[in-house]
C-alpha cells in the first residue's frame, strides 16, 4: 500500500497533475488514495528526502520547482553517464524493440511537435537504461531524467527536427552493435540539448 501510494503521488508530480509550487492537501490525497494519514506522511517525507517536495515554514508540503541551474547540472550528469550506458547497450537491445522505437521516432504521419518528439525520444533512452546491463547506472540516469522532467523548462524549443535525427543516429548505432558510435551519438545529442538550452534561456542560467 505504501509503495503504491508513493508511485501514484510521484506519477502525479511527474505528469504535472500536481505542479511545481502546488500544496499537497493531505486530507484530499488520503481520501483519493484510500490510505490513512500516517503512511501518507511517511510517503511525503520520503518524497521530500528525494528532493521532490519541500516543507514550508508553516509545515505545508509543496512540490519543489526545478530551476534552470539545476536542469543544467542534471544535463551534465546525463552527459557523463548516458553515453557510456549507450555503448554498453549497443548490440544488446532486441531488434524488434529498436524497430518499434525507430517507427515511433520516424513516423511521418505523427505530430512532430516538441512534446511528442520528447516523449518518443524517451522510448530510446528507456531502452538504453533497460539493456545497459548495469542496474546502478540505469537508476542514476533515470533519477536525473526524472528530475529534469519536473522542471517547467525541460523542453528546449525549436529542437524537434534535430532531436529526431539525433535519436535515429543513436538507434542506428545501437542496432549495429557499435558501442563507440552509440557513445558518440548520445554525447552529441546531450551536448546539443545543453547548448540549445543555453541558447534559449541564456548563459546566465549557469
């Protein structure tokens, strides 16, 4: 029950059903999830410890806002870790899964707006984390990605076509079993996100 409550509230935060700065109403959440206050408070304390919530001076819990500076820090973490995960996953991802990811990323009939492109790209990153063969590495990358998604400035405008091409290059390298190419393609992708972020929001975000 406690784990289910944790996963549900975290999903609400990730999907922005509870946005940054929003107050968490214990009574309402308790009723919605049919859970008593004590385990709910334990879950909220856990989310606070993990950096998703902050407690105000009056004791109220609110969803923490992830600012530009922290997003840049998290992008650096990803740039350090995820290229290696891509190299490790090369040749290990089932061909059918890679083809499905390619079809989603490269679907000419799809609506290639920033949000859809981001979500389709997530599928590529999920496959790499799942098949890199190192659970600890996958967890660290997943945590960085999750925190970036909490930010209201997670998506860099105007990168739709570039992101599509970059994800296809990553898929090509993964499918070819070329670890070096996968590493380089992932590094370029994440570096381009960082540079696009800086161009959009300014060097002052550093």
